[in-house]
C-alpha cells in the first residue's frame, strides 16, 4: 500500500530547494551586497558557501550536502527583474 501522506527523500530535497529559493528572493538585496559577482550555495535557507568559481563552491559543500539539496547560483550586480 502506498502512503500518500509521506514524503520521499527526493520530495524533501525539492521542498528544501524551494524554501531556499524563496529565502533568496526575500534576502536578495543583502545577498547582492555581500556576494556580488560570486558563486553561492544556498541550503537550509542560508548561504552555506561562496567563491569565485562554481567548482570551488561545490568542493566546499560536497561533504555536507548532496547536490540535490543545494541551490548554486552566481550573484549578479545591478537590478534583477522578478518573474511576473
């Protein structure tokens, strides 16, 4: 029997990434001020690593987080448009 109320690890990772994205949207100005032109990794609704190169950032977090748990993004400078 399938338990429709339980979540799989993949669903939980997706939920955490969605929370991370929402966190980034609500903290974008602070993140831009601190990490402009850097690569950042977001997990647990916070920046968990940063660097000048995505591979450098991945290396910093690989022992603590699976790639499916992390949002990896380069922080631009300037104004960012939001989805409509």
